[in-house]
C-alpha cells in the first residue's frame, strides 16, 4: 500500500510540475467546435503558452497549432488567462441575394466565444464560427476611456508541410510559390495547396482596419498576418477586427463552396426597398457627346443597361485644378443623360480619388440633380486604415444618394456588398487592361473571385482593331469569361467604339448574358489549367469553359438541367480561323457533354428549355 501511495503521490507532483512549466494557459482546457455536419473540427487552446487553434477536415489535420494573438499598446495575449468559454450554439440563416450568384444564400454554423484576460487589464474576446468546410474567427477589444490605442495582429496559419500558395499583390500576376521560399507578401484571399488538400485563407468585413497581407512566418510551413501599410490599427474604446477565414476542400473546383462566405459573414443591409439598384452591362464612351449618344444606341441594341464616361470627362484626373463638378466642353452631359433616360440607359461617371477626397459631399447632390445613375471611384486608397475608413463612409454616402457604385484599382471585396447593396463591384484584380494570359484567366476563379465580384474590364476585337495588346486568348474564351467571372456590373466593351462593332454574329452572346444569377455551379477544372462554370437565370442556363496555356478537356455531367426537359443549346466556339462559330444542338439532363479545348481557347453554351420528353 505504501509503495502505491508513494507512486500516486509522485505522479501528482509530476503533473503539478508539468502544469507550472506549461504556463498559465496550458493548464486550461482545450475546446473543440464541430461543424453542424461534423466534417470540420476546430480545436482551440494554448499548448505553447499562447492561444492557438488547429483545424481538421474529415479527420485529416489541415493546420498545425497556429497562433491566435493580437497586442494592444504592446500588451499581447501571451500568458493571458481564459476567463470563460461560451459553448457552441447552432445558428441558421437564409436571406435573399438578388444581386448575387444565386437568388438566396443559406448559412448554418456553430458559434462560440472565448473570453481572455491578459496583463495590464486587457480583455479580449475571440468569436468563432465553424461551418462545414469553413471556419471564421475575429478578435474584439473593449477599452475604457477615450484614449487612442494601437492594435497589432499576429495571427498565423501553420500547415503540416510547406504549402504551395498562389502569390499575388493587388493587380499582379500569380506566382505559384512554396511558403519556405516566399520572399514577398501575398494578398488575401490566398489559395493554398497542402498535402493534397486545397485551402483558401481570406478576410471578411474590413470596414475600418488596415489592409492585412500574409508573409512567411517563423518557419517554412507558416503564413503570418502582417500590416505592410500601417504599423498598427488605431482605435478608441472598441474594435472588432475583420474575420479571418479558412476554407477547405478536397479539390480545387470544390473550393468554390466558399465564394459566398464573405457575404454570409457581413451584416445585412438596413431594412428598406433596394429595388432601385439595377445590375447590368456597360460600354465605355469616348470623351465627346456623339460617342455618348452612340454608346446609348449600342447599349439599347445589345441589351446593356449603362454607358460610362471614364477618366478625363472633367479634365486631367490627377490635377487638383480639375473639377468633378464641371464637364469638359467636348461633352454635353445633360444631352447625353436626357437621351439615356429616354432610352432607359443609365450614365455612370468616373471620379478620381483626388476629386473624391476634395468634393465627395458636393458632387453627390449635384450628380443627383444631373440624373447620373452611378459612380466609379478610381485610384482609391484601399491599403491603409485611413483609406479604408474613408471608403466605408463614402460607400454609405453613395448608397444614400441612390447611386450604384464600382470601386477601382487596389480595393478588394470583403463582403460589404451585402451591407451596402449599391456597391455592385470593384476591381482589385488584373483584368483586360493589364493583358492577362490564359494561365491568369484560369487561375482567377480559384483565387481572387472566391472573395467576391470583380470588374474585369473586358474588351473584344472588332473589324477595325484586334486589341492584341490586351487580349492574349481566343475570342470564344473572352465570351466564356463573362459567365465564368461574376460581377453585377460588367464592363463588357472597355476598348473600342460602338460603330466599329459590325461583327454582330461574334458578339451576339453578350446580348443575352446576364450580370446576376439565380443559381451557379463550378463543374470542373483545376488552377491555371481550365475551368467550367454553369449559371442559371430564370429557366435559361449559361455554361462557360476556358483552357489555360495547354489543351484542356473534360466531360460534364448535365444533371443540373431539369429532368424530363429537352433543351435547345446554342454554342459559341472558336472556329480555328480567329473567329467565332455558332451552332445548335439538343441536350437533356441525362446527357454528358464532352469539352475539348485547345490552349487559350474557350466555349460557351446557352441552354433554353424546350419540350417535355
């Protein structure tokens, strides 16, 4: 008995010593949050003395222990004490998405909260949402008094081995890079391949934060949040950081499930009637009255909704002497706007950040009196806390005045188009202005477009201009991208004058393709190799296929079609002679559709229901 007692006593002493050596948090519990369907498990705790997490998907470890940490005024969560853990609660939400990739969105998740208290009285809560295949978390801080505080973030994403990421910044090309060789930062969202699994690390609901990016962490397996454009985020009293998200899939094409995650994490709009917001397609006008009138006629003929006057309509955009309240003499803007109203075509005006910062509060009521339909912001500051805070306020003001909005250059979506539906689209992408190749075109659906809508500023050849400087893929791929890519405001003809487009047969597809959708599915593809996306509007389906720099082929299951219905299918494809060939066929939901594309080529299909079979 005495030996047993001594052994038990020794064991208790050993445990006590281990708890002391692990530090304040290590002696505390680990907490697990499982997704509603059980496929995704998030474990949180502090095995190394700092709060951290580990993510598993279908029983496979996706991340190793990764850091959950911020600091406020130099005080971090290292050594913090867990005060309370609010157990997971199931939440379900459904809401209409009339400007999205499908009519409605459904969100089901387990939500939990961790309450932490660090030294110097710092209290932090971390909210977690765990969905099937995705997790999201964010930090919240509450400080007493009106003093200004500085927050830094040290969140990491650690993987079992050195993952492959598709590195890019703003409007750059994509560079597939192993994290252990990463010498630059990468934008969010970033797509990651790790041990046969695909992940997307993203950010949602950035209203007043800085633009965070990811860099190489302390080892070659880890990505860490960094602030390249601000040393810290400044705040008073309260701050909730953007959501950090990780989505997981067994294949690149399956990763498309996360493309609405940012929207689901954002707050709903204030109650009201948003039916005035009109999505659509546009053509850019040259800087004169006649071009504006011609573009309106072109828009009517081809079922577009808008024209746009871009940079220069009020003078040189970067000059402080150029006034966005005054139109250059070459444009009779009242005449163009009146003609557009008569033909139900809206006029969108571009304003550079210099003009916006100086005169936003003046131009909004002025443009309302003029009858302008929307604004495009240019060369904004989507990088710093001050720039993003200004933009969040500007988006609200534009919406309050009843304009649709497109934000260009380095601004990226984080789900705010749910909160502010008038924000139809943004750039933050390498579009046709920057001459992307087929690898880039077929990488975007698996990377940047998973964050939300993007204005690709398409161009298309006409008999007078091939636009070879900008277009590096076939004509049919250009058509297909308008289905593969999502944007409620599509700039279809960014280059070229309307009267030069006498090739009606080639551009007829643009007459029909919508800008918003009732339903969408990513059917097949792999990053940079090829992709097939199908979308429905009403009873009509649109299928876009594109190849990367090599030939690409697949066989598509058509079970998305209504059973028992025969569909008349119109096909637009490359004819092998630098033009587009049109043909028709009949297909139904039982058929399988082979797709064989040459490198840089594309194919697009319109399925219209016919008779019952």
